[in-house]
């Protein structure tokens, strides 16, 4: 069922309040998927983005204490996958600094070091792949947005428990340009999704294919236009043409409960 308007505190929300979109968080290395998920959570809760990163590190603390997980996965599981080397992650740096960080869970500024942010990104990818998928899910590669949806529904760290009580998250894929699949919201196509965004307080993570893989951004509707918020360049949002959905391969939709 599609809910046309969502109420909170006896007030009806119809549009995104752009003043609540965090324009200060610049993603750590290639953490665009989790960064944009956290941007949307922050919008609806007001909780600082860094706390979602810290809760993620707590949830997967054992992974981050185990460097062999990374090297064994990238160097052995798939012969076609790019190999990791000490040029990608310095093993000694990883063992000393990352383990120390996760043990004490101190300042998130630790991730501003690219080597450390790479570890976060590699671990995120591993957890989308076959036997490494958490929460007793089927052993298939599920992709970044499906993993974020799975994470959102199952993680029991403090800020995630809070955010689950305040927002709904829906993952929707595309089977061809403009046609949606796996669609629990009931949209037949992307035009219906866009119309929904025009009349509701909705944020959308959109995954675009790039030459180097994929890139995740946040899309919203305000002032009669669609806008793109990119955590690579967070201070200035980009106005989009109405055909922006044509190059999107997957959506993650956020609505207020």
C-alpha cells in the first residue's frame, strides 16, 4: 500500500526540508553506499552521521579485527577479482591501528585516513558476497542496497534501533530502464516513483553505473525540481533533468514512519 502523506507530531509533511540535508559530510574514500544511507538516516533522525559509522564498526567488530578475512577473500575466493596487496592495505598498519580503533571505538576521524577507509569499503563488499552475508541469509551475492536493507532491518546497535523506529527503507531494483522490480511499494515504473517523491517527504539513494563500477548518491525533490546530493561534493547539490532515472540501476527509498 502506498501512503500518500506521513504524519508526525500532528503535522503533515509533503516536501523535503533541504535545511536538514547534511552538507558537511564528505565520504571517506569509496564509502558512497553507506555514506548516502547515513545521510538519509541523519535527515530523519538528526543523529550525527559519524554515529552510524561507529555503530557499523561495532556490529562487525570481529571482521575488522581479522585482516586475514580481507586478504583471503580478495586473493583466493575469486581468481578474476583484483588482488589486494600491501600497496592497497599495509598489513602492519591494519593490525596495529585498525584493531586498536575497533577495540576502543574512539573518534570516527580515524576513517579520514584513506587506508583505513579502504578497509571499511572492502569489508562492506565482502559482506555482500555469498557465504559472508550476515544474519543467516541465503548464500548469494546480494549487492550493496540489498545489504543495506538487510542491515537496516537486523542490526541492533543503538542508533540503528532508533532509526528503525522512525523510518521505513525499501530497496527497489530495475529490470530495464524505467521499469521497476522487487517493488514492495507498488510502483509499476519510475514515473510513479517520481510522482510519489513530488508529493511526499521522501529521500532516495540512487545507484548509477560508472566506468569503475557503481556510485551511490541521494536524490530528493524540492522547488519543482529533482536534486542530486553527492557525498563526494556535499556542499553543492546538482539540479537534475526529469529523466534522471534512466541511468539508475537500483533505488533505496526512505520514508518517515
